[in-house]
C-alpha cells in the first residue's frame, strides 16, 4: 500500500505545486486551505484515490 501524506499546504496564500505521485491513500493532515475551500479542492485533487482528512 502506498500512502501519501500532505500537510501545511496553506492554499489560501497561493498555489503550492504538488508533484503527481501515485498513492492508494492520501492523508491530508491539516492546514490545507480555508474551511470553505479545503473540501472542494481535496475532491478535485484526489481523483479516484481514497483520502483521510484530519
């Protein structure tokens, strides 16, 4: 199983480039974006990959 962990992206301050890597699960561990923008962005980013948002 390939697990990818992302945190502290702070997308509200600009677009941080995120390299494309294959993973079975992505863990989004906080400070991704503002509350209103985090979930739509995660939905778009994840594609068919399972996501755990902490």
